[in-house]
């Protein structure tokens, strides 16, 4: 965005702080919504403070400091603030996008966190965010391509395994790129646009070569990156829950008889507007109960936007807050994002955490 | 050395001189009138003892202190005027105690209207609400002598007593607190009304660390009506009757374009198709009493010559909820053009047509487009002196610096015009509003300054915000 446009947007911020809580009426219960603000406390860590700091950066009126870097990079880019603001005060800026742009400016100025430098190095070497030796799948048939993504490939493997099993059970012919690289999301979210370019180009070439007509993602971060940062590929892009919903009438699912609550991943919900498909599916296989903070006003798991790699304590606190909320509602917490599952599971204190595809796979008769 | 001492008092994590953190407290939406300025330090005390130690230290070293509770005052009141200021972020002090028996709440500075509503509701009680977003501080709002226009019947004064720490570290308890801190429920205790003297001040006496305020009963029975008028005189007639008879809980006269949006809670409506002026009424009460009031109000509406408007039920729900449970949607006024400027004043209802005319005339003279110019009025119980709060609003785009210059000229002219026409007073004092009034107030301002001098001889408390 042009500097002028951003500044004009910032001038619209009334500092009302409505973006720090969920909608109060009609429930009349107070719930915070901005993880970084709640954790760090100073105004700088809430959206209105960050906007002021962005203005300072654009006006060249701010000194570099560790604290400045913490403010810039501790935002999970969850977008909860914007959902609230756009309804009421209508600051004409999409905050998760604008706070990401703030990082791009920071990177140009050389303001990069050490933790992120390590991450960049890992991706350069291994083409995945975990620095793992690349694992390969031999799946090469059909118009449908399953893009696995780094987290379900290297950390939350049950998700990719369940997805593959599920597709097999349904006799879906599908491919997995033999040489799938990180989609670039991790780098883009921390402002490393240049670093992500090679990954994107590589994946585009591979996808073109595959001839796929539909790409299915279990990772909403990858899906969002394809939609937002990749050029038009003339390929249909679907999240696993959308894909499963599409097959719905042909699916024979048994009810697992468990009580679950659903955690909306920020990328899937607020950023892509996919709220209902996961709920539709879950309601067929389990008894679903909502947490008080749900859909647009869901509390972020705390891992996104490069936060988990750089601010582990804060990221874990954020996940624990979500676990606490979920525990009051159900025994099992279900999400539809490997990265959410990763962070929630690591901080679950014994609570069961699954991805939707894991449960669907179990429920398939 | 300053930072070290602050950290010693509040702990490493709660004091900083970081440029970025200071920047985040350096500007609010009133920036055309109060320019951006960074504090040199931000400190977040965790209890009153820490507040006290900070004040003593600042006083000894003549360091300006800017108290900050939630920073939503829309008048630049927490933007420092002087280099080297300490911004005292009080949001960590957020204890709240509801006393059902006494119908009161005792709050610390970090308690917001949302938190108070949540807690009071458990006892079927509610606060008196300003139109400020419910993220704003309850203590500050009551201490600053807010205007509680959502519910006229509650009247003007909800503050019972408070505790204030002054620069030398002494602690003042006002009203009945002075004799017994456990009995903070009466405004007038020993001697003069110190709460009255020291309230409505932008942090220029000391720091209020605890405040007790009145709560009111919540009734389930409610109804609301929106009545449209083409001319302001007729609408005022209905307002007058409502206020005199004390029939309604809420009574607001607004134009059809601005605050009405927030009251209805939606941008999506053809407001411009409504009559120019809309009177919004809310009735509540115990069952039988409610029925009786509702009947009389409907009769008065019928006789008023106004048109009962067909407003969607969801709008009425929003109006009722926010009137008696705190406003979220009032901030939609910022969504109209991005910023709003207002002159808030008290005056008699019968002057309203003249205030309105003057508002439009002055705006026209300085070149502010007609469709930027709006207003709102509400009577205040009890209605002696036809007491009304009147707000002369201009909704504008904050990034339009040319228009901001016109606004400054508007302010200058309009304040003089209003003083010449006759007003009861301004909505709470601050530098921009006191200046044009000083001459008229004569020795009063001199006395005020002298009192202030006694309490804050080194002028460390938010200097520059009054004079
Ligand atoms: C859309 C909108 C509508 C509004 N409508 C109304 C309305 O109808 N009625 C109304 O009354 N207000 C209204 N306001 C104004 C404002 O939000 C409130 O008055 C609010 O209560 C200010 O409180 P705060 O906690 O944000 O104070 P702050 O901004 O933190 O502080 C305000 C002033 O009080 C001083 N201060 C802060 N804490 C203390 C303390 N503990 N001790 C001593 N001094 C202190 C500060 O230094 C500053 O000078 C409105 C605001 C908005 C945005
Ligand atoms: S809701 Fe919007 S206008 Fe209000 S403080 Fe947040 S970003 Fe600013
Ligand atoms: S995007 Fe999320 S973490 Fe960042 S400021 Fe907004 S609510 Fe807070």
C-alpha cells in the first residue's frame, strides 16, 4: 500500500480500543481478543499502539530497539482486531495485512530477529521450516493434488497420514508433489518477501508439471498463501474441510460419540472466511459445542506470524488460554490447521487435540 | 537514573523509556488540536503504594506526570505537553467490588465499563453510562464528571467518594471515606465537598486510585420509540414534556444522520429518508409502573405532531441494550468520516434551536460543508433550569488537514458566540475550552489556580492541560 493511504487509514483510528475485546452485547461478558496486547500490556502491543508505531516508522520518527522489534514481530497477525474495527470505527486498513507490511519495511531496514534469521537459514538449506531432511511421497495419479505443507509433513504427521488414508478410503485418485517445498507462508508472514520468491517459483513449476486441476490443503496457512501470494494458477484451491464437505452426500460417517469444541484457525476463519464447513462436518461425527470466543471473534492459538519461533513463552501462554477456554466446554478440542494443533497440543495439559481430518478419517465406515 | 528508580518501584517489566512504547502513547484522535508528543517514560504500577512512590519521586525531581487509565478521552488529555514526562499507565490497577446492599461499585482506574457491567449484572444492577465506548475507564469517567446521556433519569452525579494520592504522597479520602474507608457511600462527609472541588480535572490534582459510584436497578420491562420531526421546535416540545414528567429513562434528540447510526447499531439503513430530527425514548420500570408510564408516553407521542418511526426491531434492541448496558456502537460516529470534533456544553433546552442555528452558521462562515454538521441534545434529570447536554458535532476526515484548519477557526469563533449567547458551562474543563472563558469567570479561575497550587506546588500533575 502507498504510504499516504496507510497514513490516512491510521488517522482514522480513534484509539477506542474496541478492537481489544469481543463484541460485548448481547452476552455482556468481557473477553479479551488481542493476544499480544493482553500478554505484554503496554499500549504498543494492541492494534492502536501498533498503528501509531507504524506511523512513526513511516515518518522516520522512531528509534530501532529490541522492544521495537518485539512489538513488530509479536503480533500473531490473527486479525481479530480488524474484525471488530471494520464493523464500528471502520479504519480502512486490514490490520493483519498492514502489520505484515510493517514487517516488510522492517526487513528492508535490516530489523530482523535472530530467531527469524535461524528460520530463514533452515528454509534456505532444507526448503522446509523445520530444517528436516525432505520426506517424499509416491503419489502421482489424478487431477487432485494434496499439498501437504511443512507442519503436517514433519511435526503433526497424523494429519497428513489421516488425509491420505481418508482419500484412499474414498478411492480418490490424487498426487503429492514429489519435491514439495515450503509454500513460503512462514517467510512472508515475517516480512521476508524476497526470501520466499524462490520457494514460490519452485512450487509453481512443480504444480504446472503435475497437471493438477484441484489442490487440497490441510494447512490453511498454505492455502491462504496460494490465494494471496501466488500468481493465478488456474487451479481450484480448497481446504480439506471444503473438499470433504463437497463429498459429503457420498460419505458414510459414523458418529464418534464424543463431545468436541472447534477452534477456528485465524487463516481459515478470519482470513479466508471459512467458518461453517468444519462445523458442518464435525456436527455429523461428534457433539459440537461452541466456545464463547468463536468464528470472527475466536482467540488465536498464539503460533502464527512467526511468533512461535521467536516468542515461545508468549505463544505458549496464548495456547494455554485457549485450552482453558476449551476445557470449560468439551473434552476434545478440534482444529483445522496443523500449526494450531501443534501449538495447542504442546500446551494442552492433557486435553485431547485433533485436526478435523483425523476425526473424519476415524468416522469413515 | 529516572528509569532505574522507576524500575526499582514497579519492577523491570513495567517501566520503560523505549522510544517505540512511548510513541504508542503519543497521539490521539484530537491531534489537530493537541499535537503528538511522546512521553519520556511509561510506567505501569501494580498497586496504590507504587503509585504513591512514583508521585513522591516525580515531585522531588519536578518530573511531569501524565495519568492514563485507558486513554479514550478524545481531547488529547493524556498527550504530554512537556519534555521528559512520565506517563503513568494505571491499567494494571483493576480491582472491582460491587456492593449489592448499598447499590454501589468501588473501582480502580483500570476497570472498564464492560467489566463493571459484567459484574453489576450479576446483582441485577447497572451503571449510568456515557456514550463513550465501554472500553473506557469507569473511574476516570466518573472522576472527570462524565455526561451519562444514555439514561437521563439517572441524573448527573454518580460519584460518591474517592481516594486520591497527591504529589507529596499524602492520601486524601473524600466524603464519608475520610472518617471510615470502609464506608465510602456518602458524598458529603467531614467539611467541604472536596470531591466536588477536585473532580472534573484532567489529572491536575493528583492520582485517583479508587472511586465509589452509584449503581441503579436493572428492569426487565422495556420499550422504546423513535419519533421523527421535520423541525427542531416541535421535537423540543416533546423532549420538554418527557423531561418534566420524568417518564422515560432515556431521552435523546438527534439528527437523522450521525449518532442515530450508533444507537441503531447499523450503517445499513436509509437514514436520510427519515425526518430531520429524531427523538429516541426508552421506558423501563417495575411491571405495573412500566405499563402506566408506557401508556402515558404513547399518548404524549400521539399529541406531539411527530411521526412514530418504523425502525427495525434489531435497532430497537441495540438501543435498549446499549442504553442500559454500555455503548459499543456509539463509536460508529468515527466510521462516518473517520473523525469527529465536538463542542459539548450545558444549557437550557429552550436555547437549543439557537445553539443549533449558531452551529450551522459558524460552520458555514468558516467553510465547513453543511453535511458535516450535526448535533445532539439530551435533557438531564432533574430538569430544573431545563438542564440539557448539547453537543455540536462535525464529522470529518482526520487526514484532511485543510478542514482541520477550518475547525480551529470554527472553535475560536463558536466558543465566543456561545458564551455571548449564554451557556451554563462546558463539558468538563480542558485547556482549549478554559482559555476563552477565563475573563468571564473572573476571580473564580484565580482561586482555582491557587487551590491547585496548594496541592501541586511544583506543577507536576499533567501540566498544561488546564492552563
Ligand atoms: C465515541 C465516544 C463518545 C464519548 N461520549 C462520552 C460521553 O457521552 N460522556 C462522557 O463522559 N465521555 C464521553 N467520551 C469521552 C471519554 O471516553 C470518557 O470521558 C472516558 O471516560 C475517558 O476515560 P479514560 O479512562 O479513557 O481516561 P484517560 O484518557 O486515560 O484520561 C483522561 C484524563 O483523566 C486523567 N486521568 C486518568 N486516570 C486518572 C486517575 N486515576 N486519576 C486522576 N486523573 C486521571 C488523565 O490524565 C486525562 O487527563 C466519549 C468518547 C468517545 C470515543
Ligand atoms: S477499534 Fe479501530 S479505531 Fe478503535 S482503537 Fe482499534 S483500530 Fe483504532
Ligand atoms: S492481529 Fe491479533 S495479535 Fe496482532 S494486534 Fe491484532 S488482535 Fe493483536
